[in-house]
C-alpha cells in the first residue's frame, strides 16, 4: 500500500516514515513539503519520490493514504485537499488550531467518504494500553480522579509561533493525555480551569507552562501539567504520566519509563535509552490496516477535535481567570 | 533550662514528648491527654508527671512552655489558655480550623508576650532544606512550575476518629497538603489565587484526595496533591522547574533501605518497606529550634504569620473544591 507524507514540518514525520519502512505491507511512496529543500532531503533519506506539486501527488491514484505532518495551522488545507482527492488521512495532533478548522476537516472527510484518523500514538504504547484495559476491566473500581503530566522540552521552531501552532505548551501537550482520559473513562470533559504562563523561556513570547484542571460529566476530576519544563540537560525529552485514583485502588502509569540510563563520558552526555515498544509503529500499522480492511477509524477526527477543544478551553480559562464550560460556544 | 509540659498523648504527643526528653536544655515536667489515662504509659516510661486535665497542667507554675498535640478544634482554645497562663507555645499544625480563630490565637500570644511556633515540620526535613538552598543559590533559576505530592494512609489513630470529620480536621487538605502549602510559600513567597478539586464529601473521608492549583505572586504556577486514597504507603515528592533548570525529589526513590520480607502464613507475596534513617529526627530539630527561640531569641524559621498564611491558602483550596470557583487571596482571603 502506497502512503505519502505531506510535510516534514513536525518532527514526528521522521518516526512515521521509519515506521512505514518497517511495515511489510506499506511503503512511503511520495513526499510533498512546502519547504522543497527539506522535502527533497527527506524523500532521499527514506528512498521515496519528492513531488513538488501537491495536486499532482494527490492525483496519483495508487496512493491510498496520506500522513499530514505540517504545522498545526496548515493541517486544515492539506487534509481537505487530500479528502477531496479521495485519500485516507492520518493527521498529526493537535488536529487543528480552531474548532471551525477541525469541523471543516471532519466534514470534508465525511463528504468524500475517506477515513480521517487523528495521530494519538500514545494509545499504541503497550503500557498505556494495559492501563486502559485495567481501568475498563474495573480493576481499581470506579475512577474518581487522576493526576497527569505530559512534560516536554521546548521544541522551538514553528511550535513557538502562535500563527502556526495555535499556542505553546498547552496547545502542544494537552491533547495526548486529554485523549487518553476520554478514551479510558469513555466520558467527556465538561469544565476546564487553567493557569498558563511564559515562565521558563522569556524570549519565545508564548506559553511554556500550563496546568489544567478538568471535570468530566461523571464528576471525575483530573489535572494535567503540559509544561515544557525539561531543560536541555535533562536525560530525555519529557514524559506521559497518569496516576488514576479509583474506589478500589490506584493505577500509576509512566508510559516511557522503559529506559536504560546511560552516562557517556565519551559522548559527554547522560541520556535514557528507551527500550519500550515503538508506539508510532503500532499507530502507523493500524492506519494501514484500517485502509486495507476498510475498518472503522479507531481515533477519529472528532476525537481530535474534542481533545483540541480542551486546550482551547484552557486558554480561554486563563484569559478569563475562571473555569470554562464545554462544549465551547 | 525550659520546663515543658505536653498536651496530648496521641501519635504526635508521644513523638514530641520523647524528643523533648532528649533536649539537654529541656526539663520535661508532665503530660496530659483525653482521656487522661492515655497519658499513663508515656508518663511512666519517661518518668514524668501525669496531669488529669489541660487546666491542671496549664495551672502548674513550674511549667514555662507547652507543646500542644491535640485534635485541631482544641488548638485555639489551648493556645489562648496557655498564653493567658504565660506559657510559651508550640502547637501542631494546623494553627486553627478557621482563619479568625487562628488570628485570635496569634494575638493572644502576642498580648501575653509568649512565643508561638506552629509545627510545620517539613521546613526541618533535610531534603526540603536542600531544595530551599538550591533555589536560593539560583541552581534552577527562578521557579516557574512547582509540583508537590504527599500521599499516605488515613490517620486512624485519632481520638473518636476525628480526622474523618472534615469539620474537625479539614480533611486531607488541612492535614497533609498544608505541609506543602507552607513549603511552597517558603520557596516561592505569596499565593495569589487557588483552584481545587477534592473528594471531600463525595467519598468516605478515609479516602479523601485533593488536586490543587495555585498561582503565586511571583507568577509561578504550583500543583499540589494530597491523598488518603493511595493504598501503597506514605511518600512525598517535589519537582520544581525554573528558568535555569529542574530539580526533583521523591521519598521512595531516595530511600536508602528497602526491607522485603517473606510473608509465610497464607500469603504468596512479601511486603516491601522503604526506610530513610537520619542521625537526628526532623521533629527533634524542630523542637530544639523552638527551645532556642525561647531561650536564646533565635528567629523562628516558621512564624505564626506563615502558619496563618498557609492556613488561609488551605481554607481557600477547601472553599474552591466546594464551590468550583477560583478563590483569590489578594483581597483579604477567606474565612
């Protein structure tokens, strides 16, 4: 199955391309990029064709699906064009930067009868999936609350450009855990409160710290720290953690804890070598599978919209200084 | 020489009495408890007098200073009575269950000219002291986002299970989180506003659990967790990210001893217990600090005003959890 990658603006594109190389039943056939130089380099690196003209690429009939890894605000036009060309789509998170854009993308996919999947790879992390199974099996009883983090390092580039990214750390790091909570609890957030600030990197002029409090319809409450609080010296990029408190116990997840600590004198660095399973490979394999089997989309555009809505609500809450009700109006 | 009496012979009263007995400048005179007989084993073990009531102990002219380790609702009446009797006071946290009462207790000590120190013992824990030093030395720059956690079993030992009555104890926020609220202020200064979720009133109090957000006057953001809902044993953690670095401490990660024992009878698994022994207990250091303050005028590391401010923020968190609204401390705070 031929898959194309539309833009390498988001660094996850590299991992998705590697995943496609590893899958026996899929290939990275073509690359398009708004930055032709980058696109050419990436196409060469992954032994794919670089196609400078997006419309030409989308007209290639043997390309079954596309992966959109452009900057957040550029998802909309690429997804709509791909949908209209009849391509199935895996869209990088956050799905967009506004509700209207996300809805337009969903509508375009629906109208064209193509699959639109949101890239929430953490659902494919085996430790995370195990926690999901344990929660759903009722092993900690009724869930009451959760303390979560999705810390990161400051990514720089367009991630700190409000026009392109739609926001800083809160936009970047709310949606993964928001999606995991919606998935595990089978519930929707009805209220968000957030404290947000630009406190670590004064020169980037965008939020690098965020702390969200969410209330679900069932009454479950959860907090999420989205801060880019891992300094460059830290041995890894960040984390996804969840500490879920239930009536009968507590489940504690540190999704990327499967590491070897390396203290390298020769490389003059300390790092954690991750030996856990490759969740990106699991997600890309599933995207290929749902196209091949014409199966339902496991993580829909609507899931992408609802997770992004929580980030947008956080910004509104910080602006208004009070909790904000969802859905946003 | 400071002649000290102890009010309360529960968990904390016993700890304080035993450490007071180790301070050379202290002469431990006696102890009382309700019911009075609870103080008997401790009194005979330490060879000190057992008083029948707090009134009796406070009326004894031999006693210069008292340690109050009784349930929270009795703190203010006992502080006030001790002050009126001219005794210096050390009182377990929280200072009071309500803000005006706490204010009143402070004023009564000021008026009587006696010392008052509230047992915010975390300021005497060496891990928390190292963190304070690292911040003050600029090791992580200006604190930006702080995370505190304090998780442990519900204190079942109290008289009449008083911890389970939020009206009496203030639940997990005033019992556990208050430590970290005080520490947060110690590290970062004043708190501007508070938003909280808790299980208070939604589950049995023995499983109380709270997640609280605070915004500091400095701009920093803080997250605090306190829980009686975790079955895995007591532990604390701190993480502080600043504009120049990050620091992390976790009591379980830093425990130098893990004891794992086979459970032979009827059980498959064993139990693992972490231990972190120190040459001197922080409780002893805390009491010696109080004694030094009274006898030698050493400035208090935690002032009555600090205790009142921590209480104010704790009460704000309880109020926010109840109302779902943000509580601002900028304008006079909460009742």
